[in-house]
C-alpha cells in the first residue's frame, strides 16, 4: 500500500493550535514534494502549504491566508510530514489533505483520506 495517512485534526477554539501529521506509507517522503490542501463545504480545494527538497536544502510555499500562522515541515527519521497551525480562525475550518508528488517521476502522486479541522467557539 502506497498512501499518506493524515492525523491530528479535531475541534479547537479560535486562536488555538493544531499539528497535523502526514505519515508516508510505502514510500520515502523525502523524495517527494509534500503539499497540504484543504477543502471547506461548498468551496473549491485550496493549496495551503508545500515543501520540497532542493540542491542546497528545502523550499516552502504558503497560501497568503496562512502565512505567519502555519508552518510545514518534515521529519526524515519518522518518514512523516507536519503542518503546524497556530492562531486558528473559523475560516480555517475544512478537511485537510496531504498530497505527495515525486520530484522527478510526477506520475507517482499519492493522496491521503483527509482529516477534519473545525475552528469554532
């Protein structure tokens, strides 16, 4: 089985924090670009954050709506990616998906099942 597995979602109050995890099952995550997407009911899927390796390190990108609040990272020893979410807002409520795309062989494109994040008082 080749599939990312998300966890860490839940219900939090505005201003709270959550850390989402993306465990890579059946592949080596460091060889892939890892992307977090989210989709709220009735809205289009949105790219939240991405991380990929470069010749000298790694590059990250964030949606304007989460810059300064969210941090994407990877732990090679655990073969797991993370999305640290701070200062959460109600508009962050969505199902969050982890997507892994091979840097070179882009046909190797794997999606997790998603984890629900709800931000509400």
